[in-house]
């Protein structure tokens, strides 16, 4: 079977992109992964050697996805911080 980076193989490449994105997110958030990202990503090396640009397209897509998720994470964190009651104001009212 010859691999190309055209459908339907492109759909298979999405797993590689997702795995890279997961590794990027773990690194950015300081999470020690319980899976072996490097082993899974390494399994794609032979396929990626056939298309020298595929690694860059996959890394770009993974970075965009990770950045999008990280920005949503930061927005959610900020929203939670905004909703926390002001302890000092509560203490002033209680006094």
C-alpha cells in the first residue's frame, strides 16, 4: 500500500496531529503524561520520511489546536478568578 497525504490517509494523519498536540499541551501545562507520546509519534517516522513537509504540516496543525485549547483554558481560568468573592470586601462588611 502506498501512503499519500491525500484523503483517505489524511484522516489517519489526524491521529498523529492529535498526539503531537497532546504532547504540546502536557508540556505547556506541566502535566506528566501517562502515555508514551514519543513512542507513538516515532511510529509515524517511516511514513513521514516519504513526505518531508508532512511533519511541518502536522506540527503546525497540532500547534494551532494546542494554542486554541490553551487560550480557552486561560479564558476559563480568568472567568473563575473574576467570579471569586472578594474576601477583603466580605471582611469589611462583617466588621
